[in-house]
C-alpha cells in the first residue's frame, strides 16, 4: 500500500487529492506544524533528510518532490488515467506543466512570502517580484484560455499546478485573471478534492 507522509496545510494536500482522484488505497502518516513557528516538526526528517512534505513510500521506493510524486504515481498506479498517451506530443506538454509548477511558477510567490517578512527592507525587491508573478500567472492564464483544464481533460498537471493557484489567491494575485479564479474554483469543486480535505484536515493557505 502507498504511504503518504502528510504535513498539515502544505503541498502534500494535493498528493492526497491525487490518491483520491485515482481511487487508490493509501495510508496517511500525519505531521503537524508547530503552532508558534508554523514550521514542520523534526520528525519529518525521519521520512526524508530535508524534513519536507510530501514524501511517499511505495514498498522499498521512497520519493520526495511533488512533481516526481505525481509523475510516478500516475505512471505506476494510474492505469492510463490522468495523463495523455506517453507516446504523444501532448505528454511532453503534460510533463512540462508538472515540473514548471515548482521549477518556475512558485519562485516569485515564495519570494513574496519571504520578502513580506523583511518589511521596508524588502521594498526594493517588490517591483521585480510583482513583475515575475504577473508574468507567470499571465502565462498560465493564456495557456488555459477558455478550457476547463490545462490539457483539455483533467490530468495530474492540474493537481500539480493547483498549489500555484492557491498561493496566488492567498496573496490576492488572481483578480486580474478571471479564468484562473474560475479554474481554481473548478479544481476545488471536484469530489475527489473534497474527499482529500476530509482526510487531510484543515487547509487554509490564506492565514
């Protein structure tokens, strides 16, 4: 059985969602953030040396990094679901979305979080960060267009990109992109997403 090392209110929520979309049997190993610092507990280092979540175990295989986890689970356990035909050009685009989400799109959003903590000292960085955030959200919005999902049909790429949308909304960055707002609402309205919340616990990135 697959095992998901799940930190509350974190990226690992989308891995629970992926499991629910695929209808897989899985075990949740739960970790709770420190109420004062909001940091992950040191116990997570037993799951992975970086002490980060998500981490999954599949027998002797242990994988960290959301993009690698989504790619592995869909390929190994998806039974052909949630991805384009691996021999197709669409599959190349699917892989790009999987790794773009954390490789590029999350960087300016995480910079927003850290620079906010600098107060006035971070002010010189704001214009560049805002520009990059707008650039990436604009790219996703144009790529999505009027489709329901990034690849047309719902895939693991939507699960992966969802966290970018959630963090952008938490920082009030989605207003100029109504199709992204609708996209996030569509993703979070999926029954499997709702089931994952029941299993993963309270999830609120805006706090």
